[in-house]
C-alpha cells in the first residue's frame, strides 16, 4: 500500500548527499540519509547520489549494505541513481574497476567517464520524456553514458544531436526500468526539481 507521506532515503556513504536531501525536501518529501541496514529498511525509496561509484561500491560492502540493498531492489523498492548512482544501478560498467559491484537494477551497460577529458564537465538542455515544462537543464560531471539497454528499459533522454556534441551526440543519459530511474547528470545541482518530483511521484505510486 502506498504511504501517504513516503520517506525517501539518500545513500549517504559518499558523494553529494546533502544536495539530494535538499532537492527532495524542495519537492515535499521526507528525506533522510541512509548509512545502516536499519535505516535502509525504513525508507520507501532510495536515491543513489553522484560521487565515485568505485568508492561507493567498496563502502556498500564495508557498511554491510550491499546485500540488503540488492534485496530491497529485488523486492521492487523504487530507486533513483544520479551519475555514480547510475553506474551502480547498471548490469555492467565499462571502464570500471574489475572488483566494482553492480546492483543490476536496470538492464543496461554504462561507460564510466564516457565523455572524455575535453568535455569532462558540461551543460546541455535535454528533451526528457514525460517531464512537463520544456527542456531540462542538465549538468554533467565526469559522467557515464549508457552504451546499451535491454528491452525492459525506457530511454528518457539523450544528448542533443548538435554539431558541438561530437561523439556524445545521441547518447542515452536518462532511463527507467519499472520503479528504478537513472540519469547520467545531476539534477540536484540545478535547482530544477522536476526529476526529483518525478521520483517522488514514483515512490508515492509504488
Ligand atoms: N566518474 C564517476 C564514477 O564513475 C561519477 C562522477 C559523478 O558522480 N559526478 O563513479
């Protein structure tokens, strides 16, 4: 049954946790950091923030959250991964560490730091399927892109097909599979709450 006021956790092992907590509060959900299995058990959905997926992967093990998190995801808990969080949610990460854990919540292959040195960080306005209000400003920071997706994955946004985009043009940067959402970019940094609102709605509906 959907809770009237869902609690959304932010995985708080590393990365831009505070920005996600604020962005969630802005769209009217109760948000709290999650560092322990008991805290994970109490939330109705979880945000996996940006940071370093290799570090977060290691800390998931140290904090004994890896298996509980896999179990919650297998059980249908809504989740949203931004940047490093997207890498963690994927089935497979190219250019990752060989011992990096994958949560396999979205049937996709991602490439870490895919945009290369010249375009390490950049901004773009994206057409994002299902978001009202026009193009979404997106900030990319050493971002992954999605190389390929399975049949159950819905593609929500791609890098705009402009001459300046080069090899990045057309790359997939936002996806959804069931109640799990992922973006290669950082909506928690732009003040545009639409992606967090979309996730909050997903949690309420789940
Ligand atoms: N490059 C990082 C990684 O692969 C992600 C960067 C970010 O989250 N801003 O984990």
